[in-house]
C-alpha cells in the first residue's frame, strides 16, 4: 500500500506491476484499477461495462455503460449515449446546440416530454422528488414576429412538448439577458418595447400584453425596452393553475408581445437567456 501511495495512482497498468504473477492478474487489475485518456473518451472503446477512465486533460472521471466506442458517462451518471455526452460537453462549455436535451436519465426525460428543435435552444431535465425541473438555455433563439395591424405585434415559439398528463406549474424564473431585433421590426432598430412569458397556447394578439393561457406556465414580465439594441428582464413566478393535458398533451410556448407605439411590422427577434420551470406531473386519465 505504501508503494501505491508513493506512485500516486491505482491505474490498471500500475496494478499489473504491483500484483505478483498469478492466474487472473490482468483481469483483477482491470476491474479494480482504471484506464486513462487525454480528453473526452468519445472514441475510446470500453473493455467491459463498469470500467473506469480518467480524462487527464480535463481532470474528469468516466464510467463505461456499454462496450462500444464512446459509451462512457461522467462518473455518477448512467445511461448517456455518446451523442448526449457530446451535447453535455457542449452545454457545460457554453456552446449553443440545436434542439438538444441534456439529461441525467434518458428514460425519465422521455416520460416528461421532448424539446422542440430550435437552433440555440437546449434543456436540462432533472427529477426532484415528485417534481420535474426544466432548465432551458437560449442562445440567440430566433422568433418570428407577426404584425397585428394597429395594435402591435406578437411572436411565439413552442419550446417543449409535454407527455399527455395534467401539469401543475409550481415555480419559474425567466432571465433574459440579450435580444437582437430584425431590421424591419421598428422604425428605428433598437427601440422596441415588449413583454414575455410562458404559456400553454401561442400569443395571438400584438398588444404588449400576455394574459390567461398565454402565461399559465410563467407570468408576464415587466416591459422590456431595447435601448441601442440592449435590454434585459428577469421575472420570478409562484404556483399557478394546473394545465389539463390529459386529452391533448400540453405544449410550452415562449411568448412575446410588443405595442404598436414602437413595434408594428413583420420581422424577427432573437432571444438569449435562461428559463427555469418547476412542475409536477399529475398523470393521465
């Protein structure tokens, strides 16, 4: 043991040198020790399920959940495919990904629903007791703005499809950190005024107001005004009314609405920020 401490590692290669000649020495060393790789093991083929690997470049541990190339999950997380692992790496590095779910349990995420495929949109899903937390990341997610004649404009983007079930919204946090207007959105780009929220139906009136089922998952923000192309807004929400998704599965829409005073055109607006939504799944009929 003192020799092992001086070596500072218990890799399979070192254990094979420490264990005396005996039948099964290599198998024991492989099972007890670990292998190393310089970087994320996306191309490394595990020798057996449960094998441990240490990424010497990023100082991170992985455990094999299969025996095909890349079937490694971060230590303590099981069931991630190579594709999901790549998305997780990108998300933790701040890289925008298109319509991907970063999850800790594939089967559980399927039981909640599916993210909409929109460029720059990702979601992390985790179970907290009987509740589900969805953490959305928006990186310049584009929304199509529709002119509502004299009243203003509106925009909606479906960001998630829940499974068929009753959904009880519990709490939410919307944190919008940046926006970019399409050139046709206002008479002078950078002076738009609008509100945002999360609802089970798409916004259908451009009147700078979101009400009812347009914001039954997360409440409407205060007015956000872009000055010189910048604008931010944060909104917390508490418990709301249950959404009946038992006959038809509920959708989750990111809704936007602007007033005619500064917005009266068909255009686009891109949204950057994060959204945290805590809900309870109430089951199906």
